[in-house]
């Protein structure tokens, strides 16, 4: 009887890559960048709604991660760590934006609904994205992280620095508002 | 469009990620993993600084004392060096120190030449 082939993991785990990078192998960190740059950019863009700022925040997040790689706790998730760094970089930028503009940040993103016919013509993904953009910031971020991390509420809570119960409540309310927005009903702040 | 909870979650999870701007990954890598090293290492800077200091010292001596002081100083340095290096005890200590350094290098697996050439190869390939 032929022996079952030994399965060797071709894809090194994130934690292993961090350990290898800490030993001075730059290629290991490059793999982590390749794995997460798009997701981090997505989080930054959905939070900041500005291509240039999202680009800078993404770069800043990876730069900070690279410089403080030694503080990464073995056994924790790299994705959660890098998302948390990126989220804080975005918050700093939002605060700066608020300071320089002198105005309160809008609680809602600019929806720019346009003519109704145009909205109807949008495909489902575009409509959903527009609905997410129309959510208040706290809900929008939770939905974006849910999109990136799935049902890992604890990871989302870690990134946002919120209790898990709050994350679940925000997500529940966000989904309610999304449903109303997608069905065209009037949405009131909860 | 009415969706139940499961459908809505599936739709959110199925959304495509934003397309990052071109060159983002390259700029991140250039700022982090593949950041070009400094033009001079610490050792090279120390060596260059020492050489500069010696040159300055010799220059000041030339200006202050003329050629004779300069020649005299060089003679003194030369004779001290030759006296030191012709001493069997000093040479034995130097040999012992060198041998220990080589042994420690083998023991720790540190290969400065290989490391430098690896870095240069990668810089060249980029």
C-alpha cells in the first residue's frame, strides 16, 4: 500500500513570516505586504473616502508595523494587528481633517444619491457599497471590518478597541439600516 | 430589494475589495522591507572619521611646525609601530586575538562577506 504523501504547507503562516522577518529576512515581510496591502487599502479607503489619503494611511500602517514588528505578540493574528494600526492611522487623519477644516465631521458620508433612475440602474454590489457609504461612520467601519474579517467579532472588537457586545450591536444596527437603505425606506439614526 | 440577514451578510462578504492605486505595493516595499541601506555603515563612518581626524592633525602640525615637526612625528610613529610589531609577545597576543575572532565567527555563523554580497545582489536585481 502506498504511503499517504506528507502534506507540507507551501504557504507559511503569518506568524512564521513575522518570526522570519525578525531574523532579518526582508522577503518574509514582503510576503505579508503582498497578502494584506489590498485589504488594508480597502479599510483605509472605506474609512477616509480619499484615494491619496488612503494610500498614505496604508503606507503609514505598513511602515509602523515594520518598525514595531518586535512588539507583535506571537500567537495573535497579523491581520488584526495590521488592521488596528491602519484604523488608528485613519482615525488620526480624520481627526486632523476635523481640526483643519474647523467643522464637525459629517456623521454620514456624502451619499451623492443622484437621480433615482441612476440609482436603480446600479448593480447590486454598487448599490450595497453606496448604502454602506451612507451609514454613520461607526457602523460603516464595523461593516467594513466584517467584510474583511468575517464573523470574527473578537478580532473586529480588538481592531476598534470596543467591547465585543458593542461590535455586535453596531453590526446589528448597521444591517438594519442597510436593509432599509436598500429597500429605499427612510433611515433614522439609532 | 429586500434581503434577509443571511443574504445581506453574504452580499457584504462577497463585495470586491477596492483596487489599490498603482505602485502602492512597490512604494510600501521600498519604505519597509527593501528600504535601501545607508550609504555608509557605522564601521565605515568610524574609519572615515578617524582618517579625517588624522589628516586634520597632520595638517595642523604641518602649518604650525613646518616640515621638520611633520617628519619628526612620522618618524616617531614609525619607530613606535616597528618596535611594537617586532615584539614577540605582542605578536603572540595579536595572533591569539585573531584566532579567537575567527573561531567565534565560525561558531556564530556570522558571514559578513556573504551577507554583503546577498544585499548587493538583491539591490542589483531590483
